[in-house]
């Protein structure tokens, strides 16, 4: 197994020789060895050049499968705080195709919120003729980013 690269030598190789000798010679940390360091610095410089120039990786584009999925956006403060607002989106592959504009959740119980989010899933499924049983992901966003206007957190001036 090859010896791992020395980060100190990698940084030293980037310096001019005179500066490297001052930093690592007798006036510095004392690690400069004229029998080894010139070759080692050259090795590290060439290695960096080869990594940057000659090892381009080919890239291909493969279209991901286009499947429908729904995501739910919950606007609330972190922790066990009440839900401020919610919104949802339906995606097809890598693009959103339908959005439920966010609504405030003031006065809604947990049961009513759950029933509402289920209705949203059913509406997405009916509109696009797909089967949706649950949200693929839920994103919690701090309520200060609530996009609903007017909003008690962002009063209109």
C-alpha cells in the first residue's frame, strides 16, 4: 500500500523554493532536507498538474424516470411549535407541474390539517390521473418565510 500524501509537503510544494527553505529550514520548523525536498516538491507539483489537466471525467446525461410525486411544505418554527401555514406541489420527474398555494392554518386542528392534506393528494391524483398515497417528502420552513399575504408575521405597511 502506498504511503499517504503529506499535507505539509503538498502546501510546501506550492511555495517558491527560497520561501520554503526559510519556513522549513534551520530558521523555521527544521524539516527541510536538501537531499529529499527538491524531488518531493517536484513530485507534488507534477501530481497536482496531472490531476488538474489529464484526468477529465466523461459525463453522460441519462433522463431520469418521469414519475409523479407530491411534496408538502410546512411553515413552522422548529420544535414542538404550531403549524403556521402549509403548501404542496406535484412533481413529474425533475419539474413541478402543479402547486397548491400556501394557506394559513390558524384555528385548524391536527385532524382537520390531516384531512386537508389528504384532500390535496386526492385532488392532485384526480387532476393528473395518477395514484398518490402519501407525500414523498415534507419540508419544514421557518414561518418567517411564509408567502401568504396578508400575514400576521409580515404585516403590510
